[in-house]
C-alpha cells in the first residue's frame, strides 16, 4: 500500500538531450557560417557582389553556389536547433525538426528516383557535364573543378575526349584560331609520375591523332562512365556514408521532438498548478 506522503516526480526538461542538441547544432552553425563566408568571399573576389548579373553570365555551374547554398542551409538549421534548445523555444525546435525531416525525405526520394530512372539521370548528367565543358574557360573555379574531376576519375569529357569540341577554345573547326584547337585540357592527360613539373600543354593537338594513338597520352573514357564505375567499386563506402548521414538526421529529429514534448509537459504542469492556486484563492 503506497505511503501517505508519496511524492510524484514533476515533469522536467532533460538536460542531457537539451545540451547535446545545443552542442551539436552550435558546431553545425559555425561550419555553416564558415561555408557561407567562404562563398561570399569568393563571389566578392570575382566581383559578383558588385555585379549581380554576373551570376547568370556563366553558362555552367559556379562551384561557389555549393558553398553559399549549403552554408546558408546549415547556418539556418544550426541557428534554429541551437537557440531552440538553449531557450527551450518550441517554434524553433519544430522548425528544425520539420526542415531536417524534409531534407531527409528529399534525399530518400532522390535516391529512389535515381535508381528507378537510371538512364534519364545518366542523360541529364551528360548534359550537365557538357554544359560545364562549354563554360570551362569562363570561370576559374569551374575550371579547377572540372580538372579535379577528370584527374580523379581518369576521364575526359562526359562521354569521351570529343566532347571538348563543344568548347570554343578546343573545337576542331577551321575558324578556331586557338592554340588549343583539337586538343584537350591537361587534366585529360595520362600523368607520368616521374615528371616533377606538370606539362600543361600535353593535350595540344591530341585529337588530330587516331584513337589508338590517343590512348597512350590521354584518358579516352568519359567521366559519366568512370563515375558510375567508381560508385559500383565503392558502393559499400558510399552507402555507409549516406546511411550515417540519414541516422544523424533521424537522431536529430527525435531529439528535437523529445525536447518539444518535455517542454510542453512542463508548461502543462505550470498551467495545472496555476489553475489550482487560483481555485484555492
């Protein structure tokens, strides 16, 4: 039989969950702000901030967009989660969990659609790379990104070296006065590891040769095919990274929702006690 003076535990906000969510999001917030600052600094160096129309002048992808968008999203979510947990603000916590849930389902839907519509995704990737090939010399950041991709995946163009005909500096037309005519960027070249100095002219005139002759000096496989091969070879690692990110997102959502429930329970208890005090008066 329970004692006469048994006390029931009052609902309270869990400190561990609250400060864990706060600590996790303050790191997220700082990283997001850093990404955003890098992106804005890069745009400032290019003169984009003083000439907004420059954003639409580039025919391909400006890699700085990735820093600005990712940094902006991380900053907003980090702010909402951090301040929401510290100040026990249910609106910010709900915004954080709903936004994180939306991102999770977008990632899930993208993965499913990419698997179901593989051929369409491959065609869009070809189109995307070729658009960037056209704009190769228009932006130094884009140029560095393409060079990195071609060197890393040992590839050249979307489907092959002839995709560089799309670029005005590398095409093989008789009207092209460029010294790079019928060539490819140095990042397409098969690197000789013994060379101490990078030969940036190794791709000159290479597409005037027969395909069998080209294979000794440049990579003849397209980047789309090489990227697919890389995904297959590293499927376990790639899947592990995505599962890890998904679990972190789900954990963050659960933590935020649990904190919201605790806050609501505490507030309901206050209302209950205030109501009882008013009746006694």
